[in-house]
């Protein structure tokens, strides 16, 4: 169905979610179930045909039939229309929740849950003062329905039925303050199908927990944390009637560094949780006070905190090395760059140590498929160009330890960004993923060298969880972005040495690499000129990556858990795909 079904449903019928291997669908207590609604509100989609494809001039008519009950004028012109789609819960959903509750000492709560039912809800917002006509309702219904299960879609009627008073209904979805990438893609598809009144379309997930006894508040809190990411999503306690969150933007504030020095930066660092360490505080204080001679705004400070998610701290590679009081003659970068001194290497190396990826000399007059139009769909033609192969690699260790799914998917996403941003733009081709973790401690598969007394930091996931969820995260991003993972490896090890030292990958290694290619005309970025605009492209400004560099370098502890959570970036593969399409179009422009 034009991609909507793919975006919201995986092979097990549930949407992948970065905060849980058990992610499925969710629903609110207050929404009436199918059996609770009056008969005249019942609306199931028993059968309908697919619409014929419309020609470019719009002359072909649709033959798709409508749902069993057409929406009234009030429904089709409401602020938010709700379409429910029945889904099968992930087979691991209930066992994962029971395992988590037991691990946290709430084993008694597990027996209360007898089963879990799930569904999706498409929250469709229409432009104020508009409504969908009958044909538009048919098209929207066709877009949202599962291709082989059209009867599993209903308008304003939930499939979840509470059978007893102890049942618990929960719904979560994207935060209302930002439009998700799913919504922007979905609305673009709707507009291409002549559904111009649709201005936003968000997908929420609904869960109905059938319980013999009422779940405790603590158990509900744990389950909620498993099923959604509190940074990018929120609970919907009542049905959405609007996406207006009622939030008023705060006025921009000036941070008085010139007058108060580092103390002013320390104050906003603490109040906004920017994650600056001592090095950052000294660096940015000196930057504004001595070099720029002006006070920053709180917006700039927040942006610096987010930009400071540079976990690798690459600027240290160019710093002086003083070991045992003796300054070394070369920096780390100088030592590495020494390999480029031979003429043969210089001739073969196109980009090295000064860009997002490296590039070696490729081939001239390579035949390639080139688009005939960059602003609309159209045929391709065979062209020739000089193409250089490129390679980039990085690790995403700390984030993959704190939140394995999110950490690994952004490891893949960040590396893909590096490929796209090489020179004036490049084309990603394929990826590599690898993982190194501690002892797996697989239940029922005890290995002689695994020591069950080993203790792991409580803010890091277990090695087995990292292995599973990180692999899922990296693959999930690559699949949604459109890049295949074609190679990789994994290792696990942990042992007590004879001298008593524990030797183990406690902090995991998540390695991501990728190959690509670039047009020979785009190897140099060009010089910046006065008057040029600096433009940021991408997703919404959550607290993503705040203080990532400081977080990955400090000692991990429970006191830093919230900051560690903020420091982990969140992947948005759909937005990454859109950025790639933009970059490809720019690259295809040639000169």
C-alpha cells in the first residue's frame, strides 16, 4: 500500500522499536472498544478492491469500494480521525515483559497478566475547515489497510475489547511537538494520491493487557519504559483530538559569559543538562570570551551540547602527547599521516585524513545509470563518469552499551552520513557490522570460562542483550535506509586471569564500516565564502546526543544514568533515506 504498510509493520506484525525487543502496539484506557460502542458507530472494512492507478492527467477513475460504513461529515472533517488496524503481538512480547518484571523483583506481577492483544492506530489530522469526500475516504482506507487483511482495518472503532475490570489499555506514539519522519513520508504519499486535506498522519501503538488482578503502578511504569522511548514518544492517556501540545516556545536567553565567565556556562550546563565536562567548559568559555568576544545564547549552548556528541574526541589526535612528563615529537595524527609520504601512495590516495571518508583512485568513463529528471520520477539514461571508491569506519561503543538498539542503529546511520558527506557528496553502497561483548551467559548453555559472579554496570545492558539488540538495530536502520549489510563478525570473551585481573569487553565494541563511491568532480568541498548559509538537515531537535563525548569518556554510574540516556542518539532511518535521496540528487547534478 504505497509503502505505508511496510513502514509500520514488520514480519511479526509489529513496529520495531529501539527501546525494546518486545515492542508491539499500544492503546488507551479511555477509548471505547468495539463491543462498547453503539451499533450505528460500528465500522469494519469487510472488503474492497484496490483502486486503479490514476494516469498523469487524472482521467482514470477509481473502482475501489468504500468501507461498510462511510464516515459522516463530522467524522471526515474532525481534527483527528482514527483508523485502527488489528495486529498480532510479537511472540516474545509477554515473555520479555515477564522476564523484566522478574529481574526487577516483581515476579508476583507476572502471574497477573494472562495475555496481551495489540493493534495500531493511524491518527490522521485534516487541514482546518476541510473534509474528505467519499473517493478520498476510499483512497485513504486503501493506503492504510493491510493488503491481504483489509477486514483488519476499522474507522473510529477499536479491535481491543476489555473483558474484565482489571484489564489495562495503553497507547503510546510520537511526541506531539514534532512531526515524525513516518508522518512526513505518509503525508507526502497522501498528497501524491490527491489527499490534500491530510496535513499529519502519526502511527501510535496500542496494547491491551488482560489481567486476572490489577497491575501495580510500579509494574505499569516498568512495562511503559519497555514499550516506548520516553525521549521521542509519549503516552496517549486519552484519544488524540489534536496534535497541538499547548507548548509555548521559551524566549531566547543570553548567557553572560563575558560578565561572569565560566560560572555562567556552568549554570546553564547544570540547568539544561548539557553534559559539558571540565574540558568543554574551559574550551567554550575561552571560545566566546577570548576569541569571539561575545555572549552566546542558550540555543547555541544547546546546539554545542548536541554537537559535542563526538564520542571519539577526534580533536585529541592533533594534540600534544606528554607521557611521564616528556613531550613526544609527533602527535597521533602526524604518526598516522606519515604513511602518506611516498609518491606512490600520494598518487593513489584521493582523500585521506581530512574528510568524513577516505577515497582511493578509481576509474574513468564508468558507465552508470543517471536520472533524466531530479525533481520528479522519470526514466534513467546511461552516462559516464569518473568514480572513486570510498571507505569509512567507526565504532559506536558507549551508546550501544547504554541502549543497544538505538546505539547500533545510529552507529550505522552516522557512518552512512559520513559516506554521504564525503567531498561535496557521495553514494553509499554497502555496509559491515561487527560486535565484541563480554560473556554471553546464554540460559541453558553454560560455558566453562564464564564466571557468573562477574558484575556489570547497571546502566549498561548485558552482553547477550547487546548482541541481540545491537544487531537488530544496525540491520533495522540499514533495511529502512536501503543499504545491505554484506559482511561482519562477532566475538564474546570474559575471563579472570591468573593474577586476579578481570579481562573482558565490559564496555562493548560496535564496529560499523561502509563502502561507497563518489564522482571524481566532487572530491573537494570548496572554500567557504562570506554570505554563505549554514543549513542543518535532519530530524527534530530532541535531547539526542547531549554530552555524548563527555558521557563516553567518564566513569559510568547510576548517578549519571539520565545523562547517559540523553547522550545516546536516536536513529531515524526514514529521515536518513530522505537525506540520501537529496544528496544523490545533488551529486547527480554534476558540476
